[in-house]
């Protein structure tokens, strides 16, 4: 198969050592939850302020290579009228777009879901490309429950959706990030999380290869492998690092351009410490870095408090968090 060099170049820019990806792709409803933390109503002007603080933070480009946006933010602009995608591009940050349309119940499989959004995806990609997007993200959701969940059927159907999305993205010169999120909430052990994540990734990469997706122009966004948040024994950073890397070595082909992590509801500190422990394990076949959302935004929201006079402090807190994660991605904390 002929390789698409544009994809390779974008993936390489996104995976520049010492940088990571900011996942600011909250749907408008989830952006409302962030605004709730700072006691602001979920209105377009406040969502714009929130996103403007993130995207215009001075020096964020030192630590962030790409930003994942939501449909309403890639169409939006700063108060001064500069499109957000242009703000990012001017800083040398690659604009990205979340294209999945959320999950629906998988009928017949209690508690399991399948991600929607393939309809008209080629047309949507063409428009997003014109708006400046050069990479994209699609998230599937894997919940660990009783012995049978996740089922092989739900892992397979979600892998097919991810593969179809990745094919369409690459045909539009857009680098796909595939995100099979193994949910942290639950009372499962570390061993169970490792088994489930390994199986989910093996099925995913087998499916991506069957559908002829070019792995050198694709990024995996993964959960860290850790015990459920209500399991009796919480996982130390060293255990997380060992289990996570064992999982990747069992399931991710070396051809994959790189791996980035979601934070999954872990605290900012814990997400950063775990990333640092993973990086300290030494060089791996793939570049590995962060693509956190909550773990990056939380300190910034606390500093902002929804008050205009705190915008500078909020941006400083944001950049500090990105710097810490940059150091962690190099194992230098
Ligand atoms: C911002 O969270 C994203 C999902 O938002 P919606 O549910 O509003 O669509 C999500 O895709 C996020 O990018 C990743 O799951 C990583 O987020 P965390 O907070 O786990 O690092």
C-alpha cells in the first residue's frame, strides 16, 4: 500500500518529544459541567471564554502539540474574531476535531454501548479539513463488570466502527486517533483491567489491519491500566507502568505511530505521576505521551473560578500543568 506522507508528517508533529495533546473536545453538555465547577451557566459566551482561555494561553505551545476540539469550538472564534483553529495554527499547534457522536445502547448486551457517527463522515471530514483540522478522535467505551462484560461482540463492533472511522479519516488526509476507553470506575482488579485492555487492543489492531488502515498514520489513545476506582487495592505508579507496558507489548504493533493517554477521572497529580513512571521504564517501540482532558483542565478551572480578573492566573496554572506533564512524558519528574 502506498503511504500517505501527509498523515505521517502530522502524526510526527503531534508526537514531538516533550509535548502532548490537550483534549478540549467536551461536547457543549460536558462543557456545562466544567462551567458548573466555576459557577457559570452553560451559555455560549461562557463556553467561548472557557475555550479561549485554554487556546490562547501564552507559551502553551511549548508543551502542547495538538488540541482536540468539539464541533462548536472549531466553528467558533475569540472575542476579537480570530477563529480558534487559526489561533492554534499560528502557535504551531495542530488543530484536531472529535467526530464521534457519542454512544448508544448495544441492544441485547446489557450495560454495553456502541459509538455512533459514521453517517456522512467523509463529507464532515472535508468540511473540518477546510476549517483547519488535521487530526481527529473517535472514542468507544468499554466498561468492566461481571465476568462477561465486556463481551467479545461489543469489543468487535466497536473495533469495526473505529476502523471504518480511521479509513475515512485517512482518505481525507486526517490522522485518526482511536480511543477505546476502558472505564476506570468500578471494583475490578488490576489483573482484570490488564486482561480486558489487552483483549480490547488485540481485537482493535487486528480489525484495523483487516480494514487496511495505515498504522504509521494512526495514534492510539489508551487508558492507563489500573485497578477500578472502588477496588480495595489501589495501583502504585510502578504497577501501573508495568501493567500498561505489558499490555501494549502484547497488543500494539510497532508500526503504530504513537500512543497517548487519557486521564480517565484520575486526579491531575496521579495522572502525571503514572505517566512519569511509564516514561521512566525506558524507550519503547512507540512515542508515548499525554492527551488528558480533566487532568489538565482541573487546575486551570480552580484558578479561574469564572472571574475575568483571574484569567491570567488560570492560564498560568494551565501552562504549569502542561509543563509538568511534558516533564512526566520524558520521565523527568
Ligand atoms: C472531554 O471529554 C471527552 C468526552 O466529552 P463528551 O463526553 O462531552 O463528548 C473525551 O473524549 C476525552 O477527550 C477523553 O476521554 C479523555 O478525557 P479525560 O478527562 O479522561 O482525560
